[in-house]
C-alpha cells in the first residue's frame, strides 16, 4: 500500500506521515492507529480585480478546501478497499500535526507557512492503522516572523496579537456564515467579504511570491449577490453549496450574510 503515491496521484501537493502516537487522542479516535497522514493542498488567492461589480468575495481557501475534503474521502475509501482503516476526523488538529511534521512554520497570524506555497495551503488529516515505513523525520521549523508586524497592522479589526496569535472574538472569519450574531462595531470592516478574510495573509512578506489566481467563472457567477432578490439568492445558494460545501452554505445564513455585506457597504459609502 503506497499511500503517499496515491495521495499525489489524486492531486494532493504533498503527503507526509508521522507516528499516530504523536497525537494524544489518536487511539481513542481510531483504535490501533499507527500513522497520521498530513495531506497538503496548495492554492493561490483570487485576483482581487477579478470579482464582478455586484459580487461578494470568497477567499480561495474555501473552494480549495472543499475539493481537498472530497479527495481525502476518496483516499480513505481507497485505503479501506486495500484492507486498512482510515479516519478523517474533524477534531484532528491539522496545523499542529503539520508543524510537528516539519511541513511549515507558524506565523504571528496563527497560520502555517509552507516554504513553497506560503500560507495558501489546505491541510487535511487521515489517521490509519497502516504501518508506514517512510515516516517523515523533519524537525519542527522555527518561526521566520522576526520583528515583522505586517499582519498585525493589516488586520482591520485588531485580531492579530503583537506577541503572536489571534483573538478569535475579533477575527471576521469567526462570524461568517456561522449563524452567530455579527458584532456591530466590526461591521464596517466586513465590506464585500462573504466568507474568508485574507488581509493578514496578503500583507505577509513571506507570501509575496505566491501571486494570484483568476476567479473560476462558476464562482464569479454564483457570488453575484449584491442587490439580488430572495429568489436569485436561493438559486445561487445551490451553486455556492456545490462549490463551498452544504455545511457552510445554507439558505437562511446566506440571506443574512448578503444583508450584512450590504449594510457594511452602505456604512462605508456614508463615511
Ligand atoms: S482573517 Fe482578517 S480579521 Fe481575521 S485575523 Fe486575519 S486579517 Fe484579521
Ligand atoms: S506578516 Fe510578518 S509577522 Fe505576520 S506572519 Fe508574516 S512574517 Fe510573520
């Protein structure tokens, strides 16, 4: 069973294995667990100039992560067909595992920085009871932030802490399509963001080499939600759910998110 080759064939950009024992709850989640696979999918931020005028904005992490999630499930099924157990559990700590495997270093904005892909990586984990011979044996990489504070200064809501880490209560992402009340004092900073915020990544000098990707035409069409009728939002909701996942895109929450963005844009136009 060559799981690394299977993962790369399926479209992952990197697959690393560490002993499952490095995760405290591995045996609880999968009795007999031996190997934890860390599956890396690289992507690039969407070109900010590529959204339609009546469009909301989606961070490229979300469609990339949705595709990677389905790939991870296909890989788990292939491992199961070959006679081993494989579990992709949402409670598995992906960033911590990637750090332990030496895949990247942690930035002040609490994101993993991959040496080749910057912070634009989706991480998925698979716990297996397969005995992997080619375990990854790299060291944990130290942070390369140094004295830089660019992400702290770029965060519109003051969520990135100068000493490192994020205050989740101040991060815009915590309130997007989550069904929780959006803090009124943060609303002016929402703008056209439907889901995701990349300000702290776009400001990072270690991401400067990554460049931009065009917005896929189907996503470009699906986000044309500014000023849209309830019926149009319902139609586009189905398309968006296909691109970003049904768990994230639900009709009621999408309606609310559109209304919030419109309020935010109105607030900004009166400034
Ligand atoms: S995602 Fe946006 S709001 Fe959250 S920490 Fe980064 S810049 Fe701040
Ligand atoms: S912007 Fe600067 S401080 Fe923030 S993660 Fe990047 S290098 Fe570190």
